[in-house]
């Protein structure tokens, strides 16, 4: 790695040892990037562990540096660092594999209460954003969609909303087929292609959900409640109002000494599996 750096150009960087030490402290104490930097400035023992000199203590690092470090190393790089750290913990006897505690928590999501028609309307907005970035005109009647959305908002308690919902998903079905062809022939950056493909997968899930709703199914497993945060789920609360909130369920594994060993988002993994299966079902229908 030394050959990629110049001793005479650029600012003096922060040692990898210091950054890895900060990541260890953040995991050990379950601190955010901002909190762990604050702890270093206040705790002499952490300063010594992270090898931060007194003369640079006040401005030794910005919290965003840790985020940039994680992005540069990627998921595989961070997993490699975690593997080495936890291996030393096991050798030192700090972590015992035969004793583990499991705990679950919820990350709340600040989303608008979902309705079937709102989700379909947002689907058109998402496709329109990608089309605009690629300088491509939309392949549906945008004025018709806006008019139907106004009609729905003016008559939310009207029994005709079922008919509006049916019209929405019929237009979405045709738009999705065109969007799939658009994604396949998209000539842009790899990052933009990846975003478009993720949206296509998500909208196929949504369309499958809409078809189940039209068929009269009331309880749809892993139902999408937000296109911005697809991993959010309605979680029942103990109080009557509101009777549910929206969040992502996380599971943490700790050893008996209180050190977090793993963190897993089960909904996220399940959604990834469903993407492929439901996309296959959609393609078979079309």
C-alpha cells in the first residue's frame, strides 16, 4: 500500500491502527461515530488505546472519517477486520463460544402511514425520477395518474376507491413491463443501473402484493409499507392508539461478558430472497 502514497503531497493521514482501534471501541461500547470520537477526547484510557497524542486531541479526526473508511474497505474488508479482532478476543478468553445471549430490538422508521393507492402512486414517482435522470420521457400518461390521485384524495371514504385502485394497478402493470425493458437497455453508469434494477425488483414485489389484495387476501406476509424504506414492517404495539408502528427488527448476539458478537437483520435477508422469487413469478405471468 505504501507505493500508492506520496510523502510530499496531501495532508498527513491518520494511521490505520488508530482507526481500527476506534472501530473496536465503538463495537465494544456500541457507540456511534460521533460518540466514539467524543469518548476519545474525554477518556485518557481510550486515548492511550487508540494512540492519540495530546497535541492533536482536539482535532485529531472528524466522525465522517470512520464512515469513509468503512466505505473504502467495503463489507468484505470490515468483516475481515472483525474476524481478526474477535479471533484475538477468543484467544484471550474474553469471548466464549459456548455461552451466548440473544436479544432483539426495533429500529423505528419515520414513514407516512401506507395505503395501497399511495404506494402505487409513489411507484410512478420513483420511476419518473429515474427516467428524468436518464433524460427519458415517461411511458405512461402522467396527467391521468395525477388526476386519479386528486380524485382519491378528495373522496378517501368513497366506496369507489376500490375502482381507482384497480385502475392504478392496471396502469402500473403495463408501466412495469415497459420499465423492465428500459432497465435492460439502460446505457448509463453502473451505479445508476443498480439503482434502477433495485427499484424494478421492489416494484415487482409491490405489484405481486397488489394482485393478492385484489384477490381478497387480507394478511399478506412481508408486505411492503414504504418504497423508501422497504425493510420497514408494521409492528404491533401494546397500546390501542396507534395500534402499530413501522420499523426494522434487529437481532443481536452477545457473549456472557456483554460483548456483541453478531448483528442480523432478518427482514432484510428475507426481502432479498423474495426479490428473486417474485420477479420470476412476475416474468412467468407476462
